């Protein structure tokens, strides 16, 4: 998934979950500094053991990618070298 696709999917998920105006309110709130991403991430996984987090991550991967892990993009410098 490209960064643009990720952004678009995230915006759609926010709009679908919150509605257009509440999604915009959420974005405004996070941009004005009232949102601590690091704290949010810590709270998000606070109750999960590393094993449970891994189990959920593996289940997500199987659901979205099957048994084959997603292809990793080459580092930009390797992409440039390959193009030349």
C-alpha cells in the first residue's frame, strides 16, 4: 500500500466511523497538539502481552495477505540504482 493509499483508506475509515464533521474535528484536534501519539500507542497495547500482540499481528497478516508476507519495497537508493 502506498502512502497515498494509506492516507485515503485512513480518511475513509475516519469518515465511515465518525462522519465527515467529527472526522475533521478529530484531525484538527490531533494537529493542534492536543494529541500525544506516543502515549496513545502505549495505551493502545497496554493490556496485550507480546505473545498476544504477535498473534493478532499474524492473524491480520493472514487475513489481508494470505500465508505469503507482503513484499517489502527496496530502499530508495536501491530503486535508483536498479533504474540506472
